[in-house]
C-alpha cells in the first residue's frame, strides 16, 4: 500500500484509491512514470484529442470526447484490441438489395495481457467494492467501469463494460450549468445499470 491517506492507519492501496476516486494517487503515478508515458498510453487506447503534457491532465483537465473515452474502455473489454467506432453496418433497399456494407477491419492489439489484466482489475474494483463510487452500476457479472465528474459538476458520467458491451452515460445541462450535487456514481451509474441489464438481458 501507498500512503495516499485514508484507509487503515493512514494507508490506502492504489486499487482502493481508484475505486473511491481519490485524486492524489493519480497525480503521483503520473509524476512517477512521466507524462510522456501517460500520453502514449492514452494514444494506445485510441485517444486522438490533444492532451496537455502536464500533471493536471491526470485529473482530466484536457478535453477528450465521450466517444474516445468509450473507445478506450472498449479496448480493455476487447482484451487490448482498439476498435474504430462507426454508425452504419449496412444499408439495404426495401427489396433487400445491398447498397452498402461496412468492410471488416483488423484492429491492432495495443495492450498486452498484463496491461489489460491490470486495467480490468482497477475498473472492476470501481464497480464491485462496497466503497466504490461506481457501486450502483454493478450488474452482477464480470464488468468494469468508472465514474467521472468535471469541476463544478458541469459534466457527469459513467463509462463501463460488461458481457462484451461497452456503454457510456453522460449527463449535463445545455447551458453548461452545474448539475447541483449529482455525481457520476449517482444517476449516471443507475442509468448505466438499468440499460445494461436490458441490453444483456440479465
């Protein structure tokens, strides 16, 4: 365990800190490994947005789209294989004539087995531990996910995977006003849970 504060006798493991969404450990890890490594990992997971090369990015200060974040979580669910999001698989006429079909693509595995296992361990703890902020998202099968909340509660979300399906739930106001006390572990996690139970027929 690292002395991150809290926990037994002032000690808290990184898994506990991740599950409870504590900020300090993320900054310390980024500082220890170097932001260059953090940025490379983000790129490996499919993040294409410009992420600032400073420690505040470890807390999400750089803007990354929800689609990119969902893509990153899907890579963990897929065993390290990054996917390319798309909206249309095929188009047919009323008579059944095929007008378009998306070609099959071979996507690279950008994470090795140890990296996937480590990330899944963290993301699973964030929904299965009794003290986890994402506990309300747990659907009773192998899964992983994470809550998210921006400064002043303007954006809140839960992103996770279970049963081969990766889903993101985001909530926010059109005028960018605060959500007034709602956090990612609340309504977004509940909505994610209810949707996934239906999608996976659990």
